[in-house]
C-alpha cells in the first residue's frame, strides 16, 4: 500500500486532489493537511511515500517545509504545486530534491501519469532496499531492461527460457514456490510493473537447453492452482528487448482460458486478433427459458457447460470471455451484477471465469420467489428439490398441511401456470441439460428426472419440445 500526504491550504483543492487520486487507485492511503507546519509534523510521523504540497501557504510555505524535511533526512518523493511560474521557486525546489514542480491548474491525465511513474519508482526502490538475493531483478524501465540483458550476456548464456507467471488476485508468489525457484542458480526472477505478473528467465550455456529444469517448473506449478505460466525459449543473441518478450508473454496469458494446461508454450498465433463476437441464438433461447423460470443455478450451469464446449473447440479466449460477459443477467443487487461483470471482463484464466459465474449464481436462490406467498414459495422449493422423486399436488399439499384444491388455486393465481405444468416444465429442462451435456442413456435420464416409464417420458418430451429425446440430443451435439 502506498501512502500519500497532501498539503494544501485551500480546502476545495485539497479535497478535489484527494478524490482524483482515490478514483485512480482506491488502495492508496491518503492523509491531508492545511499548512506546511502541520504537513511537516505529519510527514515525520507517517513517512509518506509521496508528498504533494502547495508552495504558498500560511505559517510555513511548501519550500520551507521541504527544507525542514530534508534536514530530517526525509527520503520520500515530493511534488510541489503552484499557480505561479516563478523561476526562483523552481531553483529552490531543485536544490531540495523535489521530484516534480507542477503548475496549477492541474491537468488530471498529466498529473496521474506523473503519479503513476513515481509510484513505480517507489515500488522499485522498496524492492531493491529489501533485496537479499542476487537472482531477483527488476524491470520497471528501459534502464533496467538494458542492465538485465547485459547481465545475461555477461553470464555467457546462449539460450534463455523466458516465462511469465500470472498470480491472479494474490499478486505475490507463494513463499514456498519462490524459495524453490531461487534454488536454481541460473534462474532470475523479475518484478514487473504489473504486480499480478512475475517474469522468469533461466539461462543455458553452449546452446544446450536443460529440459529437466523446465520440467521441474511444470511439476512445481501443479501444486499452485492459482498460478499460470506462459513460456518461450529464445536465442539470447537474436532476442528482442526483454521487456518486449515479457509483455508478449503477459498478453498471451489469456490463452489459458482456451487451453486446459496452466503451463503453456507461446506460439505466434496467440498474437492474432479474435474474430468478431456473434451471439449464439440457441444459447440465448435456452438461457431465456431458464431465466423465465427463475432457475438461476441451472442458468449458471448451462452457461458454464457452453463455455466449456467453446474451450474444447479451442476458440479464441476473447470470444469465450465475451460470451460469459454478454450472457450474464442482472439478479440480486446492482453492485453484485457490476462486480461480476468486472470480474469476468478482467478474467485471465478459465478458472477465474468459472469461479465468478459460480459465485454469482450461488448468491441467489434457484428460484426468485420473493413476490409469492409463503405457501407458494414452499411448494416451489419442494418441486425444485424433489422433482426426481415421485411427487404430486396431493403429496406437496399434505406436506404444507393444506388441501390440494387450495394449493392448486393459489399456485395458478400467483405463477400463472398449473402445478402439473410447472413440474413438467421443470423436469423437461433438467432432461434437456442431461441430453446435451452427458452420454447417459434415455432410460437412465428419464429415471433421474422423475419418470420411471421411458415410453411415457419420450411421449411427453416430444409433446413438450416437438422432437424425440434422441433427435434433441443429435441437434445439440
């Protein structure tokens, strides 16, 4: 977490600057002060990474505050803001090691760009100060890129195994994994600007690639389900910028959505653009039927099964991700919906897509019955939980301790369908899912959806869908 101290005597400016930074990165801890003396005392107490201060303030101006802080060996970065292009102020700012001298009014895009660059520099300095292993390197600038490549040449490597590790939301390598990686003497672990990724470089001598080392990394990866690796092997002499290599591998991580492996060899096709997204009308139709019945868990399961089929066909990962995002429907609160959309839009692995969909649809009941009476809600719950067993209007009415005619009347009044029709539609939807997504025989499926007689099931299925179970399965392969 980064810490920023804002020192500004104008309250509106102080508040506006804090909000701008918070909107850019809500994880930043922001403290505000109204004058230089308060800023000086707060900086000594809290040791912020960056101070953003106005120059002209009462009691103690920005230049005086900076001078006093430097005398106390304050090492953080300092931005000075002023509405005056005064050269003498700029001279003093340079003398006291001010990082940026910014004229008001601030241009948000330019300010945030400067801030982001400074935060990257802060992160790099912290990593270097904490470094205990010479095989840990940093790639935050072109200078770092040049230094690392020179180091690899100095070690006389001819070939290099380059890999990107995607760490997901964890943003750090599991400690045990890091410890094992750094035991390899020719392995270099690179910290990159995006904290969700780490770079790996394993050097080889005399044009001889040690495949056992690569195999060990593959085995190690299997122990950590949240880590995904994309790699390539290149001749160091012919290799482009190391920064460019890792960026290319980083952009290819999304292909883990398509491939079942989490240890993926980079190919040039991974850089190709996706074909335009086209909505699958059949999927949309089937999902709408489940939505109308408020069968949200079935909705989520069907969507996942369809995405898995796309994956088996090895379609472009952006198409798979777009299908997931566009098929999401609003249930629950708006906050839950927008969070799920954001998670799916940013997903880099199929595991992340599946986890988001499962979590989203598990947050609501399988049937949104909030608008129904308590008795009808209980009846629907009985049907959803026991549709595979012998169940009838009489048995449910008996369990609810009401008469069958009364249950039939209130069920029809509130759901606009009869008890029997609701049960039949429910069983048919379950049967369709089994026909499309399993190889089970018809006589097995009919038993699993509550029909002991296969002949009666087939007759009813054709009546409801217009085709036999076998025809339905053939049409949906």
